C-alpha cells in the first residue's frame, strides 16, 4: 500500500511540474509576442523614414556605387569572355 501511495504522490508531483512548465511556456510565448509587436512597430517607423538608425548612409551609397561600377565593368567584358569560351577548345587557341 505504501508503494501505491508513493507512486500516486510521484505522479501528482510530475503533473504539477508539467503544469508549471506549461504555464511558464505560455508566459514566455506571450512575452515573445509582445516583443514581436514592439519590433514590428519599430520596423514600420524605420520603413517610413527610409533607413535604420544604425546604418551609415554615406558608406552604403559608396558601396552601392562601387558595386554598380564593378557589375558594369564585368558586363562590358562578357561578350569577349563568350568568344574566348567558344574558341578555347580549338587547336590553335593560343595564337588567336
């Protein structure tokens, strides 16, 4: 009989522990939801201003200009690269 009571008490303790974990999980989920709502409202304000407060607009502009120049330079040599690619398997490739 003692063993049966001991098992029942243990089972009750496990259930209480499970309920406590479930309640803690629910509180945590609610906390994350509030955080997400705060983040969403912050993102909207950044979107309306056009930039995030931690960005460096001058550096971003310089990087954008550099990227554009590099892409345009590669675009300019693409036809030549295609010609070379077509010729590379010919026997006199090096002399052409």
